[in-house]
């Protein structure tokens, strides 16, 4: 390929991707798209996953962005999606970048507002998914160890014999 066709930075879904990296790895850098989804997406669109990101064509970029808006159009199974049976719409959708962050934040706020158990755990900064908290997840100083005080003098030979 000619040098003019190579781009050092490629923008896909609002994220700048480095042109020298593999397209498969570059797509997985976008929040909400993992390695496996990236591989499946490229295979369904017929794009070589060994290609460097800088050599990708504009038509391929637009095809990737259109597919990311609705993954069901390219027949990706619903179990690949990160937001199945969305509470607001009831549909299976896949969120990426800031949409994913915002929906997670909204979910946590909804849990807090309905005063669910998970909401309480989030409010107090405790573990939410049933992990143990007796010894892990501590913040701040050491718990259970008292510092300071006097150290007992070592026993002498006469005290040991008695």
C-alpha cells in the first residue's frame, strides 16, 4: 500500500486508535468491546483481523461504526450483548464508551433510590456481590492490631528457674 493511505490515528466510535496496532487489538481498546466481540465483529463484516489499523479504509470504518450502533443487524447473538432486557426499553442492546458508564451509574442510583440491599452496600462503600468482608476490602488504617504500649522485659535466669 502507498504511504498516503496509511493513517497514524484512526477514529472509531469516538476513540482515537493507534494506526500501527492490529485492528483486532485496537477495537478491543474501545470500552464495551472485548477481544472476542472484536474478532466476531470483524469476521461478520469481512475485514481481515490481521490488518493494521492505519490501513483500514473509510468504508470499513463506517461499516464498523454502523454495526456498533446495532449489533443485531450483523447477526451477533444476544448473549454477546452487554445490556440484555434493558430496564428502560426492554430490548437487548450493546452499549459502548460513555453510554456504558452512564447506564451503570444510573443503575446504581436506581438501586440506591429504591433502598435495595445492593443500594445500601453501594451507599456505604461495601462489597456488593457477596464477597467476604471480615478480612478484605478494608480502607484506611490497620484493624485489629493495637499499636503502642510497653513491651515486657525479657525473663532472667533466676525468674525462669522459679
